[in-house]
C-alpha cells in the first residue's frame, strides 16, 4: 500500500486539497493520465435546477460545452 498525502491549501474561499498530483503519482511508479475536471451543463434538463436568472447567462467556452449529467463519466 502506498499512501500519498494531499497538500492542503486555504484562502478566503475556504480550505482545498490537492486531489491529484501527476508528479507524485509518477514518482510512485503510477503511470496513468487523469483528467481532473469535468463540466456539467448548467441547464441540464434532468437536474432541473431552477436558476434565478435575469436574462441569458454568459458562459465560458468550457461551460457551454459541458456534458449532460447522465452522460458524464463516473470514477
């Protein structure tokens, strides 16, 4: 068993931890590519979130290309 302890960061938004470190995994002999971020469509019909919008939202390119929740990969 190999325990890789994550680094913890803190700022005005709260506390965050490093959930992935390619360098640490490679140093431990784990050769695998991980994708760390996934984007779900903000207006996914299945999630049916009632956003309190006033007009059309301004989305980044990444957010406009998000996946439906049901199509998102599960790890």
